[in-house]
C-alpha cells in the first residue's frame, strides 16, 4: 500500500535479534529468502514469537492472550504499542494487506494450547493446525506478493503438514508436559487410554500405529503442497522447498525409529539439512498440477479471507501463468464469478 508506514530499520534489527536468540531455525531458513521477503518475514515472526511467549511464559496465559489481542487491535488501528515488534508488524500488515483474520486465528490457536484442549478426530486436529501453522503459511505467501487462492490453499496445506510432523515427533515430550494432540478416536481404536498414557508416557506398538497414521496424513499434505511451490516467485521457491523437505525428513526419521517418538526425539543431522537445502536450490521437475485442489475444510476460512490481487499477466512467469489459468478454470467449473 502506498500509504502504509515504512519498516523502520531499527525496529527490524530489534526483531532480528529477538529471533536470533529464540528462533534459530527461522534465522537459518530466512537466509534463503530474498531480502524483500526476509525483512517483513522477520517482523511477522517476531510478533508471532511475542504471542507464543505470552502463553508459555506468563503466570496467567489468559492474561497474556488478552494483552496480545489488545496489541493486535492496536496494530490494525495503525497505533501499535511502543515495541519494535509491534511497530514492525503493523507496518508489514498494512503494506502487505494481511487480513486481521490470519493473526487473530493464530492467537486463537495459542488460546487452545493454554486450555490444554484435546482433539476428538483428525478433522478437529486439522482445525488446530490451521490456526497455529496454516495461518503462518498464508501470511508468508502474502509477504511473497502472492494472493491467489490456489497458492494460499497449498501454503496452508504445507503449514498443517509441518505441524502434524511436529506433533508426531513430540508425542513423548508433549505427554510429559501434560499435553496430548493425537486424535482421541484413533487412540481409542488402537486401545490406548489417553489419561493412562499421560500418567505414564511409554512407547507401545499401539502408539506407534497412531503416530504412523499421523505421518501418513502429513505426507499426503506435503504432496498437495508441492504443487503450490510453482505458484510462488522463483526467488522464493528454494526457501519453501527446503522447509518442505527438511520437515518431511523429520517424519522420515520418526519412521526409521519404528514410529517411537516417546522414548526418543527425531533429529535431522546438520549434514543432512545442508544436503536438503542444497538440493532445494535445484528446480523441481513437477509443475502446478494439483494446484487447484480445494483447501482443507479447516483451512478454508484462511484462504477465503484474502481478496486475490493477481499481478499483471505480462509480469508472471510461465509457471505462475499456468497456475493462475488452472485456478480460473476451477472457478469456472464451480460456477464462481471470475476474479477481475
């Protein structure tokens, strides 16, 4: 937006320092992003980190969330709180036209964590993943200058796949902290009593079966997300492809350990990460096939809150033109009015 406030270099430097100390994975991954995306992403992640800390470190998580909602309201009024992350986020949200629905949904996911909410089914778990990870995928896509619903649907797929991988990797750690994210109906079918497992977190073949099912769902979403990478600007694809492959490799490590993520925590070696990052710089063989698949029902509200603003056709790469054409045909088939 032409009237959006500029991103202050001092605020940006403070955001980068905040992430350097507490988000080493983001700091490393961001190096693959072009500067025009890396800077606003730093501001976005710094604000998200404040929200996460408000839940995890506050004496009363509800009070921390109330404060974060006030800070979000202030940022969207154009009068952010006097903190570098607030000022930087307000500037980025205005300039990149990030709908308030997206960060508000992220805070809702933090609230669900504070409640210790459990999830009856995979569909319910998708709702949680949409809020704590699908939101980030959607906002990052907007920072890259892409707002087509096809790209956003695949970005939210990727966010949810990553969160499912996190859950599968951290079953034991979460249980020892009194948290359980595995679908309760899956546990019941496997013969696992949730409260008994939380009281004494031990690996069993039954838990392994549930973890395997969760990783299979993550793999399905990784495959859907792959089609969306071709819809992103060329200079952004290596970073997203690297994140895609590194997180998928975490799931592969869990599988190689017999799906035991209770007595051990899967770790991808630095050498393996470097190899995956190097490979991510190579162009993928696949194109935009599958890009027009609808979003997960749990992710639909994240996609629909964005008004697509496609760049002029002449400025798009061949892959981007193909992806936009696929989306137009999908809208024709579904009888929706075409974007102007």
